[in-house]
């Protein structure tokens, strides 16, 4: 019922918000609505991916490690994989 409004409130990868400068060159650009979050030693991203068949996938990634802030490339790779598969 409220999903379209909720999803549209999330940053669109490669387009706006905290994801404006991420994923611009990926196939998933414009097809994933995700929210990032971080605290000391933790990095997370979660939301919805509308895959190449326009099916909705729920995506959650959390890293808890002193190097968690280095996980954005892995996050982007998994988001792209989820979009393509």
C-alpha cells in the first residue's frame, strides 16, 4: 500500500542522496533504492533492487570490522550481481 512512497524516499544509486556518486557506471544505476549507514567499525547498506526483469529484491549488507569503511566496492559488486541475476 505505501511501498511506492517508501521506496521513492530512499536514495537511488548513481542518482541522488548518499549514493549520488556510487554506481554511476554500473548496470544497476537508477534501479536500486538503498539507504547507507555507518558507525565506528560498521558499514551497512539496505533497500530494494528492481532487477533487469523488474522483479523486486530486498538487499541488506552489513560489515562489522575495523576495515568496514573499505567495503563499498564489495557492496557495489553485490548490488550489481543482485540486479543482473
